[in-house]
C-alpha cells in the first residue's frame, strides 16, 4: 500500500499543497484531479520521492519512504509532465538508438535537441 498523510508544501511562506492524505492498495488506481495550480504535480513529486514535503509523511508498505529513498525509487515508476513533442522525441531516440547501426543514428538526439 502507498499512503500519503497530511502532505504539505510551502515555498517561501506560500502554501502550495495543504494536508493531502490518501491511500492506494495494490491493484487500485487513484485519480487526482483539480484546477491548474492546485498542487497536483507537486503532490505527485512528493509521493514519488522527487520533492521533500514541508510536513507530512509518505508510507510504502507501512514504512516511511525517506528511510530508504533509493530502494523506494527503484520500485516506483514515474512519467513526468512533458509537452507532446518531447515525448515523441524521446520515443524516436529509443527507436533510433537500438540495433547494429545505433552509433550512426545516436547523434540525432543531440543534433535536434542539444
């Protein structure tokens, strides 16, 4: 089970996320919706261990993820928000950089996006 308990995040005194709590059991799907700027992305980043909460706790299988953050991250999958074009570029690179001639094609990643 993954559980968030009273997650809060402040930036220079500005409240970005306030007291978010939820739990997700194995096999369940959680939908997290809200208007732009409501803290959805920040909450996801906290739950995945990419952002430290100001307060609150994230538990995985009953243990605080901060006790062994690297082990938790090894088990967690996360696809960050990216514009559509960036995703297509990433897929293109995955395809082009495979196979026997990958050395000849891998330069396309840096040519196109630095």
